C-alpha cells in the first residue's frame, strides 16, 4: 500500500490497533526516515497510550502503558536496535517482554534478534519511494516451527 503523508502513516497505525489481540508483535523493517516511529505513534494512539511516543534510538527501548479493550493494564514496548551491533543483554530483556501476555511489542531494526521474535508476528516493510511517499507491505508471519 502507498502511504502519502505522516497523517496517513499515523492512521495506518491506529487502524492496526483497533482489533489487535494481545500479546502482539510488530517487526518494522525499513531504512532511516521511512516512518517506523510515526507508525508506532499511530499504533500507540489506537491502543489508548496518552504519552508522547519518541524514537528509542539512543535508549534502545521505551515502555508506555494503556488499558486494553478488556480492561487489563497493558503496555506497549518499543525497541530500536539500530545503534546496537550486538544486542547482548537487550536480548534477555526482549525475551522477557515477549513472554508477557498483555503486551504489544514493536521492534525496529530487529535483524539481530529475529531468532527471538515469535513465530507469529506482523512484519511491516517500509520503503521510501521516488515521490517521497512510503510503500508499506504488511505481512503476517506464521511459522509453525523454527528450522
């Protein structure tokens, strides 16, 4: 799908949050400036997060709290592994976070932790096009078993 503006990227995130079953994992793949954090801001808004969402590029992860549709205390955890050549101890934190039932996890630049991501997740490939819009390909990943 073609996303032509920041507001459209925010709306995409809000729409994907509407009927999201928890736990949920989003793997965001794309170069710098393709809209990964903007998508996450929209997702957070759709979940009911009221705090401002900022890129965790320097902190590696950020946590935001919301109440799920069924009234449960829940959290959105946003990871960005761009500046981490080796995820090291962050792999342990990610694995622990992924084990929590009322959590939405968003992983940017997750190639080095792909083996930790669950077999069922939503992958968004974001590409900047020549006209400045973004091409977004949403792929549900449903591997039944790991090789």
